[in-house]
C-alpha cells in the first residue's frame, strides 16, 4: 500500500511539473515585447541614433512594442537593420522577460568624397552616406570618382588609414580621370604625385624619407610638387 501511495504521489508531482511548464511557456509566448533597447558595439562617435534604429525595428514589424514574442521574426529585423547604409552588422535578440535588444556595429568611414552629394568610403570599401549626428575627421577625396568603382580610392584611403605617418599628415586625396593619385599633406602647399598604386609601399617609404630630411633641413616649404612615380628617386619641383 505504501508503494502505491508513493507511485501516486510521483504521478501527481509529474502532472504538476508538466502543468507549470506549459503554463509558463504559454505566458512567455504571449508576453508583449517592450520598448526596443539599442546597444552600439565599439566607437564613441555615433553616425546613426538609437532612435533611428528603434524606428527601423518598429517600421519593419508594425509596432514591435505591442507584438507578442511568438509573432516576432528576429531574422527579418536583423535583415532590415543590416540593409541600412550606416550599419555594418546587427544582431537582434529577445530576453526571457520580453526585452527586444539590437546590438549594432556601425560602418567606419576612412575617407570623404566631395561630390554633388558627398559621402564616405568605409573601411570595407563600401559607400556610406554622411551623418547629421557626427562628421568624421578623415581625408577628403576629390577629382574623378565613380561611386560604383571605388576600388582605387579605397586602396589608397585604407593605406592612409592604417599607416601612422600618412594618417597624421594626409588631408586630401585627388584622383585624375586616368586614375593618377595625388596627396596633400597637412601644413604644406606642395602636392605629392603618387601616380598609380604600383610599388605603393616603396613610394610611401620614399615620401617618408624625403619628409624627414626636408623637415630637418627646414626646406619643405620650398617645393611645389614631389613626384614619387619613379622607383629609385624623388623628383621635386621648386615653388
């Protein structure tokens, strides 16, 4: 009789556990999503506001704040955020208590193209619109620039962005219709003629050597052009 009682008690406890689990699952599914939370990964300068990200979430799910957890399609929301030209990547997830969170990584601009409608080039070589929230301190790009073919400009802009000397000194990149490249350095009037991207590392090393020597001798202001197109020498034109 004792064994039967224990058996009945075990079945009763099992039924209670199943009921509580089902009840909890039902309540969790029916829980209404609250105000979206936006977190930005890395970087203190915001090119897109948290309110804009929230608006994108709400627009793509017709009122996220009043939607049940079960009805949300997180992949759809991530796709909507990733399609924004300011956003590099986004991850959207829900907590157990119904908080919808979007973790956003912004694009990082490395150059600003001056055109009828100006824009940035990001560190992946992609188009990035200007922001009304923050203006990046990056080199200006002028000349013949095709927005659909940024590869040439991206390569030199990326080199400027990753080289300590260039990042400190280069303020402008100019490209001709023949894809010849020119650089303008901070504080000096002379123009640096790179030509093409061939032997770029050697050309940059020649520029650094010339700059160091010219700075030491206080003669950098004496020049109008510094031509790096030749492999073994730097050809300068006096102002």
